[in-house]
């Protein structure tokens, strides 16, 4: 049982989980079942299904409307699944922690509110009061996505946004007071000039204080510049000074200050959150150590024998050689045991992605070895693995781009044949599995295969004189083929690889944006859902109040809240900012000027706060990933691999022509150019170097496997795709544990800590270097 419990603690530390559970055998099993990927997928599926019901509920996407007596049973099923997930959590939660956890209370309260809403809706509809029936609980649905156990990263982002808002409140108040001051100045300057009219809709120019304030707020976003200035500018050139001063102060000065304050304070709060996470990781590893420790020479240690048994529990799919590799990294002194200090680094060590490479013959070599190993075959493979082979096809892509640009379709079959031959030759040389390890190979295969099929269909349809509208995809595929050049330029590959590594972290903020979109979309649908129509055959968007409005003249009728998907498009247009004041004017015209509060609130929360935080995170993460050198554990693992004689060198492929093909089992395909390593049966210079290194470490000879066992290793990638690990590395130099600082005893104590209780280590020359 101690081993099973310790393995659970280590997995939690490795994946950054902060779950709390009783330590009896049944509770630990329930906890491991709870953290299994399948229940998580099921929970997410039903939460997304619950959110997607808005597509089918009134007002629904045209053609997809489903009556409430069909959608509500589906909603009940979703709530049952979420509730059962919550009940599962309660089964292993210690003491009163389940009910003291605010997120559990939020989920339960939301479910109760949704049930009450469903009952009241059914009652109103069946009592003949359908016109008063509204699903007012629908904006609360994203609370389930945010507050489930698995939504930790999104929840953390919202929590830090909430903590950041008070910090920027002073700047925002001063910003709005500045707009108020300039609005008052504009009113006094222009109210007595009745000859001035707005060119866009011929309305009075700066006559009402509320309208002036809104127009100046829009000017900060530059959406109505220079339109709002032109009537005054045409009247008197000196009036331009008012707008220039206003833009300099409120746009360039205040918006820069707001960005700086948001970045500084959000980063501070995020750092505190990460420090909590690091504390929890240390507590988990300490508890695992206490379950495994033995007394050796008066010291509490974990022995090598215990380590191998533990790793079989933690990483059952890895090899014994891999367990030895990790042990040799930790047991630097070759004592046969490690103390608590080294054991606390196990989670970081396990997060070093190592590729295990095994010898596996090419399919053709397996059945026709005399053909695959013939001199002609070897020569062909040498040509394919040579760098000039890639240069030739890169040149072919450039020439192909020229033909596409000048609509010279006669050569399409030639280029398709050339690129198809490239794919066949690569498959012959590397084999299917190794071929698929690189993203750009898969990309080529899909694009070329689809283009080949589409070209055949195009030829057939032209003979039958069918419309070519359905073949527009062919032109897209031809252009997509040019993207392959990106995979051939080293500087581009670095950028794309960095973006790939930080993509999961970016999805967290995508989830934050989705929540805001969903809430604002549902509110907009309830308020304006039936007021506008996007039918081009109906004048004034089916609302006479829009007669003569700029909204109707610009044909913005389809920008409405008629259904969820259309609402998302409208909100995206508002987020882009361009012409958002015109979009707002349409909804103001059909209701009142108070409708502006909805759009200003969306702009403040999404554009000014969330997008600025997103921008700050992207800058931080991109700088981290693009400049990230291999970490200390990556270096240590790499050294031990060489000492064991199991290192795969990254020499040019033409210097490592294979006889036996190897297949990488551990890493996923990445966008960065991974050189396909295919060591031959003879010892490479790298192997000789590793063997010499191993000779100077006598104590390793008995423990490490022989280098001729057919197994090799290499570090899979420099970056990481795990959000938690990326965040910890982002603040690594600032989160060094201060000597003498007291560590909270349990995960629950850490979770209850206030931000001011967590004082990040100051950034100094010592901890940076």
C-alpha cells in the first residue's frame, strides 16, 4: 500500500495536481480513478454538450431549433454526469474539505439554480405564459466549466484576473475622469456651433454630454478616427489640437500605463499562484518519500531496489533501462540510495522528455532484405537523406508558386507527380512510422494526396461540364503546398516550434475568452435576439428604427444576436474594435443609449483586461521558450545516457545510413525539424565517445545495460507542452526556496494561503545566475 500511495503522490507532483484525498487504500484507488483520463474526457464532453445546447435552444441557429422538451432531458443528463463526478470527488475527500472548497459549492449552487430555472420555464410555458418564459440561468453554465476540478488553469486565470482588477482600478478611474474632463471641454467648445454636423449620419455635433463621452471613449480605440474630428477640423484647423492632445493623453499615455499595470500585477499574482503550486509539489514528494524511506547509516533514504519497484508503478510502460537512467541521474555518488533532497527533484526529472529508440527493420527490408540492402537501394537512400534532396524540392515549390501565381494550370500534373515521388521516396527510405514522426511529412502527405484526388475530380467534372464552385478547395490546397517552405527555413522552424510548445498555455486564455463570449452572447440573445434580422430581402434589418442609420446603410444587419454562432461572430468583430461604435449604434437605436453599457463592459473586460493579459503572457512565454537553454536535468540525463553508451547522436543523416531501421516510441511529432536519427549496426563516433566516458565510471558497469542491446535514448525536445511546467519555468529563478522559510504542512493549508502570505523570492543577481 505504501508503494501505491507513494506512486500516487509522485504522479500528482509530476503533473502538477493538487488533489486532496484520504490515504486509506479505497480512497487512493477512488482518487486514481478520478484522475484517470477517461472520466475527465467524459466530464468535459457533457459540460461542452451542456454549453452547446444554446445552439439548439430559442433563439436557435436557423434549421437547428429543437423544442425544450428535447433539450431539457439532455440538460438533465449533463447535470447528472457532473453531479456524479462531484459525488465521486466527495468519496475520497478528507474531512470537511469538500464543503469548504468554494468551487464545489459554486458547482452545486449552479446546478440548483439551473434546475429551478428549468422548472419555472416549464411551468410558464404550460400555463400559457410563454412570452414571459426565459432561460435566465444559461449565462451561468460556464461556471461549471470553470469550477470543475479539471478546469484548474482556467480557474487560476480568472482568479488572477479578479485579483488584478483592484490593482488597475485607480488607473481606470483616473482614465475615465480624464475622458470626462475632455468631454466637458468638448461640450463647451462645440455646443454653440449648430452648423457642425457629423458626416456619418448628419446628427448634431457634440451637443449632448453622454454622446460626447461615448464618442471620446471610442476615439481611444481609434475606431472613429479621424471621422469624429473632421467636422471641427473642416470648420477650423486649430480645433485639431484638442483631438491631438486628447489622443496623446488618453490613448498613448493612459493605455500604456494600463497595460504596464495589468502586466505587472497579473504577473505578480500568477507568480504567487505558481509558488503555491511549487509548495504543493514539494509536499507531495515529501509525503511520497516518507512512505518509502528506509534507515541506512542513520539516514532516511530511498534505496535503489525500492526505486525500481516504484518506477514500475509510476511508469509501467517504460523500460528497465530507463529506470536505471533516472536512478543514475539522482544517485550522483553511486551510493545505492538517495536522500530526501535528491528525491524532491524526482518530479522535475520525470518531466524531462526522453525518446526511447528501438531497432526495428524497415518493412521492405524485413521481407525483401536483398532488395533493400542492395547497392542501388543504398544509393537511393543516400540521395534522399542528403540535404540537397530537400533543397531540390524546396526549389520545386518556389517554381510551383510562380506557376500558381500566373494561373499556369497546365503544369499542375507535373508538380503533383514530382511531389508524389518525393513522398514515395521518403516512405521507402524512412518507413511509414518514422516518416510520420515529422509534422511536415504528414502535412505534405495530406495536402498532396488531397490535391491529387481533387485534380482527378476536377478533370472529371470539366468533362461533364459541372460547376467548379465545389472545387475551390483545390486552389486552397495548391496554395497550402507553399507552406512547406516554412518547414525548410531554420528561423521559421524555431518560431513555429516555440509557438507549438506554448500552444497549450495559450488554450487556457482561449478558454477564458470563450467564457466571456458565451456569457455576453447569451445576454445579448435574450435582450436583442428578435429585434434584428439578417435577411437581405428585408429593409432596415426588419426594424424601422434603423431607417437612415449608419448600421443599416453599411449592411450590418447580419451582425446581430439572432443565435449563438452569429453572436460569437459579432463579439469577435467587437473585440477586433474596428467599427465597433457603428455596431453599437444599431443596438442603441432599437433600444436606448443605455445599451452602450453592454458594449463598453465587453470592451473593458475583454479588450483592455483579458487581451492585455494574454499579450503579456505570450511575450513572457515566447521569450522564455525561444531563449530556453537545456535545463540542468536535461543536461544531467544527457550525460548519463552517454555514460551508459546509449546516446543517439544528431549527426547528419547521410553519416548514419541505416541497415536496421529504428522507431522512436516516446515523443510526439513536433513542428520543429526533428532530424530522423537512424543509427546503423556499427558503432558511431558518438557511441565510441559514450563508451569511453562509461569506462571512467567503474561503478556503472554492473548496473547499466550493454550498449549493443538495440536500445538508444535522446532528449526529445527542449521545451514543454505542459502548462504547469511552462509556468513554473517562467518564474523559476524567482521561486527559489528561501533558506529558513517555513513550508506549509499540507496541501489544504497551502490552498488556504492568501496572496500576501506568499512572498516570491526577489529577483537578484545571485538567483538569476
